[in-house]
């Protein structure tokens, strides 16, 4: 019995330590944040986190944040990020309330390099409320994923997805509509 209590206390202390380290990189943090494990940061812009944010990160598969100077990354309330999530923000990324982002998902709002003489293109990425990105989903620049949508594992989202949709594939295509939750 004592071993279980000590384990819980140790876990709470560890999570508090990682949450404290996370907080140092944010411009705003809501109450109830829990960060389980080390995260990597390169933040020169705005990183704002809402209430009850949770991130599960592992030493060998860290959650990573890259926020350029003059860029804005807003994470809403009740958001969960699983291990290996990478968010790269050079202009604007917004994650709505109640979103869940699965293992090793990637959100990119820029091409990060030009092809030939073409300029580097940047467009915001927007996840509306209650979006679920399954494992290893890639969301590219200029995409808006509508509220209450699900993106299947391994999908590459190149175009916006309407609300209440299930989308899968590379490139992701809507395969059916999800009835509204009552």
C-alpha cells in the first residue's frame, strides 16, 4: 500500500516539475496544466495555453514546439497532446477547445524552404473545437479542420476539412459525415 502512495506522490512531483519547465516558455497559461515528461522548445513568438492542458511526452519521443519570432501558437482549453507531437509555427497556429492530437502528429504552417525561385509560403493552420487527429497525422499550411471532425491515422491533410467529418488517406479525403453530438 505504501509503495502505491509513494508512486503517486512521486508522479505528481515529477509532473509538477515538467509543468513548471513548460510554463517558462509560455506567454499565457491557464489553470490545471499537466505536462508528463520533457518537451522541446524553440519559442521566440507567442505560445498561449488554455485551461486543463495536458501533454504526455517521453524522453525518447518528446513533444516539440517551434514558434518563430512574430508567430502565434494558441492552444485552447482541455487540449491533449500525445508523445512525439510536433508543432511548427512561423505565422499562426490555433488549436481549439477539446482537441486531441495523437502520437507523432505534425502541424506545419509553412513550407520552410522554396522550390526554385518561388517564395516560402506561410498560411495559418486552424483546428476548430473537438478535433481528433489520430496517430501520425500531418496537417500542412493553410488548412482548417472543422469542429467535431476526426482525421484517421497516417493521413496527410492538404486541404480544409468541413465540420462533422471523418477524413482519411494521403491526401486526406472525407469518407463520411459524423452526426452531431447531442
